[in-house]
C-alpha cells in the first residue's frame, strides 16, 4: 500500500531547502569547534612563554642543549672509561 503525501509541491521544496540549511549550519558548527580545539592544542604545545614553554618547545630545547653539550668529545679524555 502506497502512502500519499498531501503536501503541495512547493511545500516539499521548502522543506528540502530547510534540511539543506540545517546541514550547512551543522557543518559550520562542527568546523568551528574543530578550529577552536586545534587552536587550543597548538597554543599549549607550541607556547614560547619562557615561564611555561609548550611541550614541543621544551623538547626541542632539550635536543639543542644535548647537541650543544657535545658529549662525544668528552670521551676523548683518557678517564672516560
């Protein structure tokens, strides 16, 4: 048994436009939430504040310091063994 829709054709078109509008609104909200979360994560990980450096800056500083210490040259010392 087929169910008939008693809405006129123009009302069906308006309903489909409203559904598309809702899709656009949901997409924009999801995109904005993703951008906000990404901005928060980047600001915390890459913070260049000297008092509280971010995790990436802290790790990179440790790598630069260990390269700058040049521990390989200290093994030329006879007491290195």
